[in-house]
C-alpha cells in the first residue's frame, strides 16, 4: 500500500476552508493509503506565540481532525514535536539544500518582505516540511495549491540526498501532490482565500445560527442589484463554490437554473446552502463536543499516534545514518 503524509498547523479551531481544502480529503484517503497526519506545531513557532495559546490550539486542532472523521484505527494522527526525528532529519537535509532554492520560495519572499527582522526558521521552513514528508518516505502528499512549490522543494531535497548518499538505489521517494477537488476556498468577502486572520471564514464547529449570520452577509454576484436581475453562479465565487462542496448535484443544478433565470434571490440561494452545510457539519460539531469533554482521551490518542509514527521515523533515521556514515543513537 502506498503511503501518504500531510500536516496542518495548529491554528486552533478548524474552519471550512481547512475542512474542504484538506481534511475532508484526508478522511477519504485514510482507507486507500497508509496514512500519516500531523499537527505541525514546530512550524507554528516561527512566529511569536504564547505557550498556553499554542497548547490550546494544538489540542483544539486535534479535536477538529478527529471529529471530522480521521480515525486512529485507520490512520496515524500525531503531534510533530512528539517525534524528534522530524527536526533531526531537517538538520541533515539542510546540508544538501541550496540556499538559492529557499530564497526563491514564494511564501518566504512574501512574508520576509513584511518583517523588519527575518528569522532563520522562516527561511528553513520548507526544509522542515521536506523532513516531515520524507521521514515517512511518503509517495503522495495531499496539499493545497499554495503548498505545491514547497512540495517541489521536497523532491529536490530527496533527489540531492539520494544522489549523494544512495545513488544506486534511491532511498527516498520523490513525493507527488494530490490536490483536492476543492482546491482554493474563497472567503466570505468574495476576494481573499479563507483565512482565520482575515476573518472571512466559517468555523467548522459553529452553530447553525452562527453559520447563518455569516452566510447572510457573504458577498454574492455584484451585478445582481435586484432579485429580478439574472445572475451568473460563477461570479458568486463563495456561495456557489460552497454549494458545489456541500450540496448534492441536483441542488447545484437548481442553484444554476434559479440564479440565471432570476427565480431565486441571493438570500434564497444562501438559505439552501445553509441547510446542506448544517446537515454535514452538525455531526462533526457534536462529535467535537464529546471529545472536548474528555481531553485525556484525545491526549492518549495523540500519544499512541506518536508512538506509531516514531517507530517508522526511527527506522528511517537509522537507515539514513547508516548510509551517511553516522553512528546510530545508543
């Protein structure tokens, strides 16, 4: 069975952009591949943070992942910092990663341009990401479009290390991306990608009333000034996209017909979307409430996942050290 790895930063409660862009896909893939899913808290400490806040966000993210359908009996789910081999392999990969490759990364250039003092962790972020993936010798990585460049660097790192230390039989595979059908979720503002920092999201665990409050104010087709004006679903970037993600095919067809034929106003379209979103998200919210009431159970599941992940990680590090002429840990 092929192996997949993917990770998510502990931003706290999941929002529907995370869910549709990554987590829902992970849930579907866990029965098709040997799957490793990680809360990547080492990536989160690049920016200043409060200790208690990071601990809370890490736990909440784990609750959201489990509630969404990731099953520890069918996949390995764990927290990155509980497997020290991630950072050990990252240091090894730093020795075969050209500086120019890191400086060309789009996210690095964008974030560095907005910081008065750039920390080395921001530059080396993709090297740790390569270590995350290659530590489990993953063949496939489910990612969003914004992470494809980083994944390409992971292939470069694998290629460089293999050519130097394992040229005859490459030890590390060159992982391939697996993009979701819903690749980029536009926020409720109709412009930027969904982001908690921007505030244009719907939380995965919000109540039906909270979801409706947000959908009601979401941007729709700007050319429709009145209910009698014909609309174009594709111009309604957020609501129509969410219909395609949450609503059955017959409802999506109904939306298209009623929008173009001016049979529905935008509020009617939003009410239909709300109904289907609530139907899918309510069981997740209820499951999250159960998990949140038993924090020790969540911790135990993560500890068990870390033990499973570390068994694979130690095997990889041992083989890497053998091939590089480094003594194994005693």
